[in-house]
């Protein structure tokens, strides 16, 4: 991809401000990050991805290939395939933050319209609730299991509620402080959890059997390939889940950072997640057939490692929970301007916590995870495809000021299109996600009518990706976008039409404008 067009003019050296202290509450909301405050590097982007996924939530996803009936080595191959394919889809999503200085949901306004970008906000909310809930849920169960074994505490819903609450509240506190505090937590998670997970080699050296193979009769979907593909898709949901969030962190990286470093940060960060994934695969073979993986693993562990698992669970719960919740709180503070970043974060955190309790009491954990995984893959991947194609045909050109129109309570501008919505991107996403869901098979919640079209193999991802690319490129050719959205170098591979952008004016009736006036008076 060619990145000749910068968001803002000027190529001179920028004097960077000092990094904020970890204990300072982050002041920036969804607004464009000033050049002087872009103090992060591509290594930070790598670390926060690995730290956010180096947790029991990822470990749980890693157990699914074994739960679905694959042998150990078949599960390893499915896991590696899922991580690699998911990483390739995810890699372009790290490009937008440095270009636009804002998160990926707001950046998507260039292709969906400044109002249509709420699609990205919806996807980030879906992912945040899923992975915040999974991280608190699984980490809490691990702590309860350890307390039951080590201290003889009786397991109960009351105890689990208290443990969930403690982890959930600490995650919210970390997120309220903001990006720098998250970096600290993730640095800790990267080092501590990696070391503790690798110690499993010692802990289970006498019980692990790489020859584990339950045989063809164990395949959950009736055959090897349907089960293998389903397993790989579940693993793939983890890198795909980062799609809506990479801009939350990469917006603090200087715009001059070469794209190859951003690609490398995402690829290496996701590749390192094979550590917790393969931990899940290996340990699932040890407790195969037992209903509660976390509880069973703690019972099967040497006593010294059961203690360490408590640390892995706690640190990991903070890491995944914070990376999931941060971006959604950030984004919804702009969708609902009456809420600040802190208020939106707390509100979504409380909602997700109630979801955890409801799910723990009334629903099956694995079924709920499977449903969220399916929804994330089938709805987020087409959005990522449209964003990547849009970046390519626009030659990486964005107007940062015009992306903020909706957030400022204004109308008009380069990305206003028709009433704030670009129906080219919107129709392509709705169509691709809908078609993909028709072929999806994530029982018991998501079961499409055409799940047998591939002979039992789940075709939802392939269908959704092809549909997104075909519909979006078709729309760009049949209904060319105005030339002014492409910048000075013009469009790449697609036609454009003449036109002038609508002038930006304040929408005094909008909530954002009213809130801005109210805050200015204080």
C-alpha cells in the first residue's frame, strides 16, 4: 500500500511531549491525537496485542480444537492456521491510527460516512463484551478453583460473584486511568504470564501425552475437515477481535512510522499468542472429557503450579479485560456525547459484568463463547475487508479534521456523503455479514440455513470475505465516489466523479453540539 498522503501537511521534526505518568488519568477522548503527544512506538503496539491476548481467555479458545474432537497434532495445526490467517486479515488495521490520529471506528467514517461509522462502534461493543466477559469469567473461575483446592473454600455462586466483581472493578480502574496504565499492565502480562505458561512444560511433563488422539468417532461435526475448519475459525476469532481496537493504541504512534513496522508489530504480536493458545491445546488433552476445564486443570496441576495459575489468571484477566473495554468506552463517549470517556467506560463495564453473572447462572459458557466467536468473525471480517480496500483505493489519504464532524456536533464535510452515511460501504457490509451468517455454524445460537452447502465445512468466512470485496468494489465502480475524497493523487483502480464537499456547519440541534456549549461555559 502506498502511503504518500499524510493526514496533515508538514514533514518537519516534531518535538514530543513527555509521556504521561501511569497514574495520570488519560485526557484524550476520541479527538485527534496531537503530533506532540504521539509518544508510542510500533513495539508498544506489538506488546499490547500480545499482552492483551496472553491470558486465560485465549487459553480457553485454545481448548476448543480438543473439545471438538481433534487429536493433539491436528489441534496444533488448526490453531496455527487460525492465528496465521487471522493475522493476515488483521495486519492492515494497524495503519489507520497513525494516519488519522483516532481510533478505527472513527477512521471508518472515511468509508462508511461520519454517521455510518457507528458500525465500527457496534463491532467494538460486541467484541468488548465478549472478551471482557470471557476474561473476567474464566479468570474468576480459575481463582475460585485454586481457592477451593488450596484453602478448602466451598465453591458457590456467591464466592464466584465476589471474585468476578473484584477482577471486573480492577479492570475498570485500569481502563479509567487510560492508555499508559494499560501499557504497564500489558508489559507485566507479557513477561509474567509468558514465564508462568512456559513453566507448564515442567509442571505437566509427566502427564502430557503428545500422542493424544480420541479417534474419528470423537469429531464433533461428524468428519475431520468440518471439525478442523470450525476449530481454526474459533482460534481465528482472537486476532480478528483486535480489528476494531488497533487504532485505539496505534493513534499514539507518529504518522511517519513506516507501514512495514506497523504490519510487523501486528503479525509478531499475534504470532506470539501461539504461546497461550498451545498451552490451552496441550492442557486440554490432560483434562479431556471433564466438564469444567479450568477447575479440572487446577485439580490436575502440581500444588506449586496451582498457585502460579492463580497469578496467571489474575494478571491475564486484567490484561484482556482492559484492552477489550478501553476502546469501547473511548468510542461510545463520542456516539453518546453526554458521557465522557470515563463515564462510558464505567457504564459498559457494569453492563458487561451483569452479562457475566447472567451467563454464569443461566447459560452454558462454551455455548456463549461459541456464539460470540461466530458473530465476531462473520460481522467483523467483512468490515475489515472494506476498510483495507478503502485504504488501498484512497492511497492511504485521510482528512483528520473531517473525520471528527459527527463527534463535534457538525454536519457536512468530505465524509458526509448522504446524510452522514456512505451507502457503498454500508450496503457492502450489511450484505456480506448477512450472507455470511446464512452459512455460519456456531451452535447452539448461530446456525444458518445453508450450513451444509460445503459438505459440512463452515463456508461463512470465505463467503463473507468474497461478498464484502465484490459488493464494495462493485459499488465503487457503479456509483463512483466524489474526487475530493481521494486527495491530490486521485483514486487507485476505481473511477471517481467531480463534485464539491458540503461546507461544515454546526448542527445546533445535535447532542454533541449542546454538550460542547455546556462544557465551554463551565
